[in-house]
C-alpha cells in the first residue's frame, strides 16, 4: 500500500510538471493534457516495450490515469495558485517520482530475469524517460541530460536492485529514501557531471 502511495505521488508530480511546461509553451488544452499524460506514463511505456511487458499493461492503471487527469485539470483551471506551490515543492515531489519509478522499473526488469544492463536501462527509462519525452515535445533540451545530476540516481537504483543488494521491502524503502535524498541534494547544491565543450577554430 505504501508503495502505491509513492507511485501515486510520482504520477501526480510528473503529470503536473508536464502540464505546467505545456502552459509555459502556450499549448492549447489538448496539448496540456497530452504533455501531462506523456510525462507521467511515457517512461513506463518505453520500458515495457524494451523489456517485453505488453504496452497494454499501462491501461490497467486506471486509478493512476484518473489521478493524472485530475491533476492536469486542476493545473489548467487554477494555474496561478498551484504554480506558486509548485515552484517551492515541485522539485521535491519530482525527486519522489524519480526514486519511486526508477525502483519500480528496475524491479520489473529484475523479476523478468533480465541482465544487469537491462535492469539499469529499465530504471533510467521509467524514472526519467517521461521527462525526456516531455522536453522534446516542448522543444526543449532534455533537462535530465544537461541540468543537475538526475538520471544518474536512476542508474544507482538499477545497479543496487540488479546486483541483488535490495530485495526486502525495508531495503527497497531504504533505497527509495536514499535516491530521493540524493536528488534533493543534487538540485539544492547544484551538483553537475563534468561537461566538455567543443570549440571549433576556423
């Protein structure tokens, strides 16, 4: 039950982030709903394709779809009120979503007997795939590839689960707390991976 609550929070957070970016880019109401849904479920859909889970499994998440649609509707109707709170708490809820979905994706792949590499890819795609699709559709550079450390924490989740270091519920919840905390620290203190810029001399 606790894990479902965490997944719900992640779904709501990602749906809201997609809707807010769509409104910042001045999408119409249809575009707002599309971007919100894609952000919340896009990573899971790609993961399912890659690890062999039927994409139709997404349609069994009726409650999560309803939560996402409700969240997007509230954002569209009351943007100014929610935006104020989102700027304060958005990154925190996004960190919860990243941790919950990365662990969820890694468990999916691990339970299907996939190798470590596939478990890590499943964790990254589930945790950050929706955000990458969102940014691409909005005409932005994917933040997970150039801003504060983000996808690396999903890799860490996949590595821990793929190596069998977290199997029991208490271990998974501990991993969830660690991934969330690391993501919060990375945006609070502006941690970045090394960047190399190419300079072309004419």
